[in-house]
């Protein structure tokens, strides 16, 4: 497999350096009025390929009417299209073979006013496939061909600079996409794949990729450092009126089943959607399909991690509407999630300490039942063009019932016993949270002068009722029983929290290009934590070693000033905030009161430079003082065990984080080449770190400390390069990445320095012909290097690679065959004695029925090779572990998928 991967990389290297034509030619000229010979500034000039009228570039004429297009093919033919308001459009053909030299000069291209024409000339043209404007990349969806009934996810896979893995996770220009919007509005809130897998590709007009700013930054136009990589899908006007959706279901071997459906009602400015799912094949909602995946090791709130055998039911409803000329809008979502998971797991770990090695083996059987209800709504009212009022609210109700039964055994490095433990527990947990956020934004009379107010409130509470039994046997170094201990606790918890955040921002223009921003923030937090453990030997006695009761109040005041410079190509912001925090916390059972004050500076800088419509550069810096949390100063003694002790530290101080980031994006439209670089560097001075002490009996003591004089570092750089290889009609991409850093942590009073680096090479290939085939490949490989100062001779660096190909073939008009593979390989290390490799191969064959192939009946097999053995490796600092768990394995299924649409015609 390694040889094949190297061959693939070699092939890509050759393809990327292959050029059909040299691209060194230039077309330039001027545009002017035919009557008075005056230059036509901002006239639109579009460059098209003569052979297929494909738009490859566009620009606007400068002050003197000048324009130019560079890096054009020396032997190609082009058509130039000129337009200007109230003037007749004009086109001109250029053959670069006939050009003298490498430059074609079109001086004085005259446009004629329409008023002087006897007959108006109308010219229609295509839209450019891709446009880049600052940090926004816009793709014309119609320029990328997809299969019939294709989803948005299949469309995104074709777009240069975007990657979509087999689980639907989207990466754009090296960064994970956090939000997918529909016409600028959230659609079922926080689940991007729910949108991309259930909206149809043929509904989409434009795909916009950009960094979504905070509401405050979007309103004031002044950066605040908050950016989330976002995709916005602009729906075609004729697809905004009608009903569409999808339903599928199936039954299979091992009592596997699955059913899901989604229906959408779009009518102009009003949209309604609903979905429901149920099954036991690991699908958690319409969006997060097939999450029986590699390396997942957590039971998340509202997510199936891949661990255990699940039964999941979910559903939701979405509604959004705009009225009164888009001055008023409402967006609401409700989702529910029911999950039952049962399974078992074994974990083997090695903890390398200055005093020796501790080897641990645990076995655990678990069962979880959870219910999750989420509701959110957003109301926006625009008084006029200068003022906007917004109300946002959301709430969550979550309940989990769990039980665990397990055993663990710890041994010394020489394999002698340290202790055995048997533990069982049952627990009921309830969590409720509610947010209400209000904002008011106002533009004042003077241009650039604004005031905005943001007021956010959160109210949360939780409760636990459970019981745990822990029975331990301790051994001396001769494997003889030294002592035994039995702990039987009933646990109860009742906590509540309230958070208030007020932010006021005022902007003032100082000149044509300079402006000033003044901001003030008020934060207030009040929390009451009551976590009690009763020793069942005496039900009335609270065991304070496993209980905490704390009351905390904190006040934060922050103010600052920023200066912003905005020119045609440059945007610069520099500023600083000063924050004062007063923290008062009390631990009732330990009779400790802490009153602390923290002062921190928060400088920031943001620089944007736009070389052209197709090249942009961004650099930013943010400095933040990090206050220690109340649970770091006074830790909660509640979930600890017989072998765990948590120590307080009332002397904790701030750490300080310096964060640098840079981004460069560019495109060569004529050559259909897209590339970019993102980089970041984070430096944390005097970091707050958990110090660990392990005694000879294997008992652990934890305490948060400041690593004074030390600095943790983290850095990353990722590049991508994507090109359309026209000779074979293949979209190809390659990426290089480096992620690494250095961190410090005390273990048994000795400071361990961990150096870690991961080098990654990734490739992407896409080729498709509608109703014939579609091929997609993602491949990645690299090397991870870990070194520890406490174990300098430990060899725990390794190579790894993964291949994820998928193929669809259409044959005999109505048949479709699909197959995909998830191959993972990881090299053995000193701690892990075997190479890890796994191939999960899935396939199905289907037959289409009905008009437009709307119904597909198919037979499928999941995990054909039956290799989906739940497995995860962990390597952090000096701790290494292997986790093996039950998960969904091979099964066969017969099912059907029905895509239905009915769009209404629009009256012109």
C-alpha cells in the first residue's frame, strides 16, 4: 500500500508540472467614449475563451480607461467583451498566435452611446466560474457539472480549494468550515452536513466561502479577531418556490435498520423544513451520517462517537421568514435527539514517570440512555436603514442515564502488581440552559459614526443522582497484599450558574481613511456548586473528601480603543484593551475564601492587503491575558476516586497568550489554478498547567500551577494548490502541512518538555461525467515526531497515511454502482508493538425508477471486509494508551431512496 501511495504522489507531481500551453502573454488597452474621446472609468471588461465562451477573467477600467489581462496562453484565441451603463456593448476577438510578441495592445476601444444607435445591441454572457473578492471566494455553481439528483456535498467536492471527507466534514483553504448558511441564514443551526447532504446541487446559484465576522465587526466594519470559516449557499430564484425533499430507508442483517426523511417548503422569503430519523446503524440525524468511524473515543452530548452499539431517533423543524421589505425577519429551529448505546471496552496504557513505569489494564461495560432537546430563535427588526434591533434566544434540556461496571489492574515496570480495582456506578444527570441575547445597532448622522449595544444573559443548572462502589486491593513490591479499601458512595449534585455580558461599541470617523473604535465590556458571573457524596456506611454523613460546596462571584470590566485605516487595497486595525477582574470564591467544606484581582492587557492588530480581485493577504495578532478558573484555584472533589487527590492553589496567576496568524489566497483564472497558505503561531507565557505526582502505590495527586519562566508554543502552516488539468479533464489538488509545538508539565516535581511535530502531505483528485461516472480521492500521509525530556530514549514517533477513494459508475441507463474505502495505516512504536491498519470498504448497487430517476432501490454492504474493530490510540506527554471497543461491523441491507421535487413557475 505504501508503494501505491508513493506512486500516486509521483504521478501528481508530474501532472502539476504539466502545461498544455505557455502562459506568458498579455492583453492591454483603454476604453473611451466614441463621441468626446473621454476615458470610461470602471467600464467592465470580460475575457472569454473563444472556443466555448467560458469566462476566465474580468476587470474594470482604471481612471484613464486602462485595463490589462496577464499570464494568458500564447496560442489561444480570446473574446473581449466591453460594457458600460447607457453604452452599447462591444466584443472583440484576439488570436494570440497572430500577435506580434507576447503583448496585444488594444488602444482606444470606443463604446458608442445607446442614444446614437438606431438599434440597441444586447450581448449575453456567462458568469465567471470563480471570483475572489478580498477574503470571499465565490463559485458559480452552474460552471461545475454534477450527477442527477446530486447533493450540495457532491457539488462542494468539485470546487477548487475545498475538501469534503467521507463523514461530510468540510475544509476550505486549509481551515475547517464551521457554518453552512442558506441565503445568509442559518439552517437547522449548527449542523453543516444536515444542509450539504439534503439540499440539491441543482438548486444552488452561487457558493460563497468567507470568514464570517462577529456581529459587531460586521456592523462597524472594524475587525475584532473573531472569524469562522463559513459557506453561504445562494439559492436560484426559480428554486425558491416549491416543495422538495428526500426519504430513504432499509432493513438488513443482524437486525439492522434505518429510516430517515426530510421535507422542505420554500416560498420566496418563507422557508419551512422538517426531518426525522431512526435506526441502529450509527446515523445521528440527517447530517452526521455514518459516524461509526476511526479513533473516536467519547460519548458526546447529542452525538454518536462510534463507541458501542447505538439505537438513535432524532428529528427537527426549521422556519424562517422575511417581510416588510426584508426589514423584519425570524429564524427558528427545534431539534430532538434520543440515543441508547451499549457496549464494552478495554484499555491498555503506559505512564512513563521519573521514578519508573506504570502499566495499566482496564475492562469496562457501559450502557447510556440520553435525550436532548434544543430550541433557538432569532428575530431581527430594522427600524430604517440606520438602526437594527435583534433578539436571539436558545435553550437546551439534556438528560442522561448511565451505568458502568469495570475492573482495572496496575503494574510496575517489572510487571509486579500495584493494585486491583473493581468499580460499578449508576448515574442520572439533568442539564438545562437558557440564553437570551439582545442587540441594538445604530448608524448616526455622520458617515462612519455608529453606536452598538450587545447584552447577553445565560441561566444554567444541573442535577445528578447516582451511586458508586469501588473496591481496591493494594500490593507491596513482592506481590503480597498490603491493604484493601472499600468505598460506597451515593452522589447528589445541584448547581446553578448565571452569566451576564454587556458590550458597548462606539465608532468615530477621524478622516476619509481613519476611524476610531471605543469599546467597553462588563462581565458578571454568579455560580453555586453543590456536589455531595454520602458514605453509605452512614447515610447522614457527607464524605467531604469527595464533596464540594462552592459559591463564586466575579466581575470583569474591560475597556479599549482601536484605530482603523481603510484604503482601496489596505485595511489596518491596531488597538488595545485593559481588563480588570475581581474573583471572589468560597469553599464551604474546606473553609477557604479566595479574593483575587487580575489585570491584563489585550493588544490586537489586523492587516489586510488586496493585491487584486484574485490575490489577498491577511495578518493578525491578538494578545490575551488568561485568568485561572475557579475550579483550577479550588478544584471540585466529586468525581475523584480512592486513588485521586486534587489540591487547591490560591496563588495561581494569569498566563498570557500571543497569537499570530497569516493567510494568503490567490487564483490564476486563465490557467484555472488556485493556491494559498495559512500559518499560525501561539506562544503562552507562564502557562497554567496541571502538575502530577504519583506515589509508589500508584495514587495520583493533581494540582494546577503556573509554569513561571516557561512558555508553551504551538505552530502550524498549511498550503494548498489546486489545478484543472484540461488534457484529461481532472481537478487535482495537493496540500502540505506542518503542525507542532513545545509544552511543559511537572511530573513528580520534575519538569517534562514535550516536543511534537506532524508533517502531512495530502492529495485530492476529482473527475466526473454526468450519467457516466464520478471519481473522488482524498489521500494523506505524514510523520509524527514526539520527544520527551523525561524519556529521551523512548521512540514513539511514527509514519501514517490514509486513503479515501469513492467511485460511482452509471450503466445500462438506470443502474448505479457506488463503492468507497476508508484505509488507515499507522506505524508501530516502542509503546505500540504492532502496526495499525484497517480497511473499511462499503459498496452498493442500485436501480433508478420514475421520471428523472427520482427513486433508487439498492442493495448495500457496510464494512465488506469486517475490519471495523473499534480502536483508538492516545499519545500525550509521557502517557500512551490503546483503547479497543465494540462498534458496528459488517452488515448487508436492502433499501430505497426517493428524491422528490415540485418547483412552481415564477411570474415574470
